[in-house]
C-alpha cells in the first residue's frame, strides 16, 4: 500500500507537537519532583513526620507522601498551608533551584515528651509542686 505524500505532512506535525507536549510534561514532572524533594527536606529539617505535617495542613499522611514524591501538583492554597506549617515564606518553598537556608529545628526526645504528657495529666497541685522542684533543680544546676 502506498502512502500519500500530503498525508505524511500532518502526521509529522502531529508527532512533533506530541513530542513538544511530552517535553513540557517532563519538565513539569521534574519541577514537581524537585518541589516534593524540597518539601520533604524542609519537613525533616523541622523535625516533623509526614503525619505531623499532614495534621498541620489539614491533610492525611498519604497525601503528604504524594506531594513529596511529585505525584500530586501543589496548588497555591496548599503551598501557603505548607509554608505556614514549615514556618518558611512561600517563595522559599517554591524556589526549587535555590539551596534551603533553614536551620534544623531542635526536637525534644520522645522520652521527654512522654514524661511531659504524664505531668499534664496530673492534678494542678501536683503539677505545680513538680515544676517548682524542676525549676529549683535547674537554677541550682546553672549556679554550679
């Protein structure tokens, strides 16, 4: 079967346009992947788990994972929520080519957090007595 020369031109144009669209899609995917990696790095620098970040932005952990893996597009409202939760300007979050200038946040140990939760469950009078003891101990420790 012989192919008409006039028919080959539109097919070539369609294939070129498809390739251009694929390149744009590839660059968009690459940008979203870089943004996701940046989001994950900022989250880790802040000492947050995916679940903790999800709670702060009003999402679930799986959604955070999808953002971090570049599977989900980050829209403006969500970017603002992430920036607020990570305590960075939105511009800092979205500039994927710029190195991150955020210092790691110090996160208390889980052991200490569990003890603090136990103290919070005590009656107010016992909390006050315990905190007074801790304060006195800390003041004496600094004087030494």
